[in-house]
C-alpha cells in the first residue's frame, strides 16, 4: 500500500511504510543568492536532480517575511532567485520549482504543526536566538514558529531527503521530532523521518571578512560575500581583498584547523573545483596568498560568470519566470493537497466539500 493512502485504521500494528524517495529543499528570497547558498545548497540541488530522484525546490517567501521585506523588493528577489536556480542548472521540466505562497498547503500544515511542536523545542533553536538577539519580545511570532513551517514545507510532500547547508541541521532535527510526535500522537506512520543531506567541501562557507562568521545575504558588508549577481571584476576584487593570515598554505588539511580564513578559501576552492580540500592542499602547499588568491579568483569567475550572465538574461523576461513558478506551483499542489487532505482526516477535521 503506498504511504499516501495510509490512515490510522489501515496502519494499526504495521511497521514504517516505505516512502517514495523525494527531495525537498528551500531558499529564502530575502536577498540575492550568495556563494554560500550556491556551494552549500544550490549546487547540491542540481546534482540531486541529475541523479534522477524526484526533486521539489521552493523559494520560501513566507519564511522571508518573518523579518520585514519591502514588497517590491521581495517580488524582485524571488524572481532573481528563480533565475539563479535555473541558471545554475535546475531544469523546471525535471524539478518542480515554485514559490511557497502559491501552494497554500504549506501554511495550512504549518498551522497544524504549530499545534504539535512545543514552545520549549522552538526556544532552543540557535537560529532564532541569533536572529532575535536581545530583542526577543519585539520579533515577529512568525520568526519563532519558523521551523514549524519549515517542517511543513518538507512533510507536506512526504519528502524523505533534504539537501541543506550545515546551519540547517538543527531545524531538520526539529522536523524529525515533529514528524515523530505527529505519528505518535495520532497512532499513524504517516510522515517519514527525513534525512538531511549535508555534503561537499563547503557546507558552511564563511564570511570573506571574518572566518568565524557565516557568509550571509544579511551581512551589512557586501565585501563579506560573493553574490551570484556580482560581475567578474567584483568577484575577483572581493577574493583578492579577503581577510587572511600571513602564513603560506600548509601541507596538511589538519594544519588549517586554527586558521579559519585560510581554511575557508581552501574549502571554497575545493568546492568550486569539485576536489577535496586535501587535493587543493596537495597542489598549493607552501603557496603564499599572493599566488593562491588570484588562482581562486580565476576559478570563481570561471565557474560563476556563466551563471551570472544566464541569470541576467533570464531576468529580462520576468513574465516567463512567473509562468515557470506558476506551473511548478500547480505540480507541487497536486502532490501536497491529497497529503494535506489525509492529515485533515487523521486529525479529525470534517471535509465535506467534495472536491
Ligand atoms: P538561506 O539563504 O538562509 O535561505 O539558506 C538557503 C540554503 O543555503 C540553506 O540550505 C543553507 O544551509 C544554505 N546556506 C546559506 N548560507 C550558507 C553558507 N554560508 N554556507 C553554506 N550553506 C549556506
Ligand atoms: N530555513 C532554510 C534556510 O534559511 C530555508 C527553508 C525553509 C528550507 N523551508 C525549508 C530548507 C525546507 C530546507 C527545507 O536556509
């Protein structure tokens, strides 16, 4: 029996159903895409699509508004992120690509999960603590409930695998806790326990200004990050000006441990080249940054420029981007709606409209 037909009665005493492999992931359109998004997430998204697994990718605009977003900018950034996905290799015919708010099942399941998740679980989320800081009385309620909507994003497709950067690990553990509690509370095996996929040499790309801080689209300094919209000259300058120490590159990866800036540049090089950090160290042991940085800048420009130019070409036709997102949303809705209907049955909601 397919998992999607499960119900409490059918499942009494049964073991975990086999869920169809399905990948879901999301990126907030709260600013331009960065090299961190590309190496930690987007590049993986493309690889998974090319492995032939069903892939569902979402621009999570409802998550973006947990902090203030200017409406016109949000629309522009959502289109730009969609263009970035396509330019990086997401094929809207093979993957489902859409923006979250067009599929209302996310918000609906998010509400149900708000009633499953516990306040204590949410208060332990480090991303919330970081974003709220000392201002926790004044941030939106949505920011607090953010991980519950994220769990809904994934589970409304009964997705089994979620490629993300390392910073999302804790949120995915919470999604597992929500799935388990729901299954337990209602005596069902309805939601899969999702597997995070955190892979590659750059699961945590650091700021170019401070090797102890994550590269982020919300960092006030534009010099701290490489944006997928930066031109070749800007990319090159940012890398050449990146903070480093004065030592040459060592001959082992272990020796990078206490050199966060150097380690970051080596990891970026490795991820862009498709090598391991050890291979990069083997090639550049003893090299000064005066040699390594220009090599990295050339590599970054070679890998990113084709994406940047394809993105700006796609952005000339926003109508076509909106059409792609709409079509993706229709396909997403066709998967999510029947799953949500079953959740309503399981939780005791009357459904008598006969859709
Ligand atoms: P966000 O921009 O916060 O919506 O993140 C979207 C995806 O990019 C998530 O999978 C993040 O883990 C990943 N990501 C964001 N910043 C970085 C970074 N600096 N290094 C690696 N992955 C990142
Ligand atoms: N929280 C993620 C981030 O900021 C974005 C996100 C929202 C997401 N929903 C998701 C990622 C579902 C993976 C799966 O990076």
